[in-house]
C-alpha cells in the first residue's frame, strides 16, 4: 500500500481550525507559536478567534493554513509516524505545495510562514483591486473552456486562462475581469452547467501574477533549502522531484501557472497510491479526490481524533 499526503489550499480556512490539535498536542501548539514568532504577530489568535474576514485575507490565509497542516504533521510525528518511511509522495494545492515542502523538510516552518506571507502580499499587489477576476466553470470539457478563454482574450485584448483543473468537472479560469466575464458567458453558451464568478481578491495563477512570481524568485533564493525526504509532486509539472533547485523553479512557475490537481490525483492512482490523506484544515481535497479516483481510499487529518485514526491505520 503506497500512501500520499496532500495539503489544502486557500478556501479551506475556517475560524477555529487547528485549535483541537493545539489543545491536545503541545508539539502542535509549538508549531503555531513558531509561525507567530516568524511573522512577529499573533496569527494563532486570528486563526482560532477570527474575525473570518481578516483570516480570509490572502496574506493571512496562506500562512494560517500552512500552520494547521504542519501542526497536524507534528502530531502524527509525535505519535510515531515517520514521513520518510510511511509516505511515498506529498503534494499540495497551490499554497499547499509550500505546506507539503515544509512537511518534507525542504524549508523550515518559520521560513515557510514568511514565504507565504510574502507570497500572499505579492499576489495581492500584482494587480490593482477590481481589475482581475476568477470564475468556476462546472460541467464543461477542458477543450471547450480553453477555447472560451482564447476567444474571450482575443475579443477583449486581455489575459484569460485556466488557473485550476480541480477535477470532477470543475475548472477555474483567471485573468482580466472583462475577459473572465466574457469567457464565463461563452462557457455557459457552450453548455457549462454553471459559470460562477468567484469572490477572490486577485486573478491567481494567471499571467497577470508575473510581478508576484519575480518576488517569489528572490524570496526563495534567500532561504535555506534542502532536498525533501519525500518526493514532492509539483502543481505545474505533475512529476515528482527531490531536487531543491528544480523545486524552486517550479514554485516560481506555480504563481502564474495552472494548478493541475486532477492530473495529480490521477498520477497518484497510476503510480500505486492506494491511500490519500488530506493533512490540515477542511476536506476540500478529499471531496475532489473522490470524484477523480474512487479506487483510492480518502481520509482527512485535521483533528486529534483524525490523528489517532491515521496513526492506527498507518502503523
């Protein structure tokens, strides 16, 4: 039985996440303190008490979700789990790739927190408020969505592209507001079940994020990086790597590139993974994985009870 760990991205955050882990595992609480110290602020208080609208801000949600994921990893390790011995691959959805990499020892928890704060701020600053947009397209073939993005981009002279291939018939498009709105309309005309404009603060994973990619290139170059103890499946290439330089290049590309999550789960299935654990807040990735490959056993690890169940299954 091959096991893979996955780590959630933005949208999985909720006030109170990780509190149960901190209350039951002193080592997990220490992860939250490490993140607080790295950022020079009490992010833990925001995570556990809110307000939700402040937690949801990109610059807060990104390090917050990483903190919860790494607290869960620490709880598993305290219980005797060795990531290197028990887990074949790790992957994360967008910011979750940083959580996966920190869990595998590519960067420290403190550096991951600082990198994600920089990433959140840079992504927010890359495009003036109101100029970018994203939309979820449900129930339309990828080729048709690609065609709609191309047509909308040509019609408006603006950027529009697929940002996330989440699986289960869900694609997310991103780019200039006018182009995304036109593409969403075209997708509906082409037969999409739904084309829903998303309440997001910036057009993530589009070429408009190029300034943020440049910021992350410099930020990553400034931190200590090590070969991860478990191969990491990249969002943009859907291939495993243990090479620190290659992983860094992929993280920079990820800012403007597509999150290929459907292909990631399919890759797991094709490479012998029979059990998939979503480590951290929520169960978004678990739901996506079930729609992509029903042959893989899916579990979430976000509470103390989840930790105990995972340890029992993986012992």
